[in-house]
C-alpha cells in the first residue's frame, strides 16, 4: 500500500473513532473528511481504502433510503 492510501486509511479511521455515529457517501468522505486534511486523493484511492476497511470489518456499507451508499464505523471492541 502506498503512503497516500495509508494516509487515507488513517484519516478515515481517526475521523470515525472521534465520530463513531458518523456516516457519509463516498463524495461526502472525499469532500468533508479528507479534503479537510489537505491531501490529494482520487475517488479510486478512497474506494480502494474503504473496500479494504470493509474486509477488515472496520467500516460497513449501508444503502440509504435514497439509494445512496453510506459508509459507517463498525464499533471496535
């Protein structure tokens, strides 16, 4: 994994640990969670990291009533 993906992983998990009830779309994560940190990321990089976090059972994917995919935190033990 390259440094950019490591940074994305760290930022997403830190955000979710501080805001465990948070959830957002891919676009929202890019705009609000990652843009705030001033790192240059692509949608593909974010998607890849989110899929990895889902496989690691750290993030889950939900479908909103508006048929948008929402990513949320899986509570840590």
